[in-house]
C-alpha cells in the first residue's frame, strides 16, 4: 500500500517512519510512505502556507490552495481510497480502523495544523477525520505517525513472525497475555510452570484465561462490563 502524508513540518515524521519494522516493510516493498511538505505547493516569494483567520480569532489557519494543489497532483497519479485528516474532532482511532485502513491500496493523511485548516478542505477533500485520543497535540504529525505505524505493521509480511501481529492486544478484542523469557527464575521470581511444561494445549488455554482476566481487570469496557 502507499501512504502519502501531507505536512508543514516533515522533519517530525522522518525518524518514526524510517526505523525498525516500518523501514523493513518499506524495503520489502510492502508499503511506500511518502512525506510531502505542503510548502512545496505554496506560491509567492514567501511560500506562505497559513494566514490569519477571517473574523479575527487568534492563530493561523492553513490556506486551501497549496493543499488542493498537492492533493490534485497526487490524485492525477493514482486513485486514493481515503483522504484522512488528523484532528481531535475526528472519530476515535482504534484497532478495527487500523485493520480496515491496512486493507486499502492508497491513502492520503493530511496533518492538522495548530489552529486548524480552512474548512473548505475538510468539506471538499477530506473523506475521514481521525482523532487518536481526547487530548490536543500541537499538530497532526504525531497522529499521522501513529496511524501509519499501526497500519503498516499489520500488513502481512511486515512482522517477521506472521502470527505475532494477530496476537496483539486488541486484535481479538482482548488485552494480550503476559510473556516471559529466560531466565526461568530471576530474583526468586518464577515464570509460570505451565509455560515450561511443553504442553501446548495447556499453554494456549492459560494464555486465553490470562487475556480474559487482564481485560476484565484493566479494560472491562472492552467486554462491555463498565
Ligand atoms: N491533532 C491534534 N490533536 C490531535 C488528536 N488528538 N488526534 C489527531 N490529531 C490531532
């Protein structure tokens, strides 16, 4: 899949999108993530991307022209399934939405700007507004990185151990069970016996019980038990 991210602060996105699993997924050709600086589509000597809001409020608003020009150019090159805008006003992001987005071909993520963007962009270009939580960030770049990361890592082949993306917390609506590694005893604290038993049916049963127990304890809302 291809993810085009439009921002006025591209520097914020270079490191989170180019390390570890995301870097390898791109090297393997599973995903292509392209970051665009909206300023490259701005005109005039100062390449101005934002301006004072009509009506005299404080703060600067992202201008429509550079964003329209950038998205039009991208759309002339390929079809896009969604044009996402990251904003605290959007629908709350979750694993279900990450799964849905990971099945799409091409998406655009337009990063929010601190005082917002000209509303005509939202009315005429954006197809989905996404919030990563009920708090306000200085801009939408970190939210775009969260979305890109959560979507790319579940593309089949992105994680070496294919099964591990499926056993993530939330993939089955439950939190993940605890995991342990060597040594089997550390500081007198022992790994649960069942994990050392070699009995895979018992281990699987234990994992399911633990997942359910932890979800009931920590996130009863996921079970509809609030
Ligand atoms: N931009 C600012 N705050 C945000 C949030 N909570 N989610 C997505 N984009 C944002």
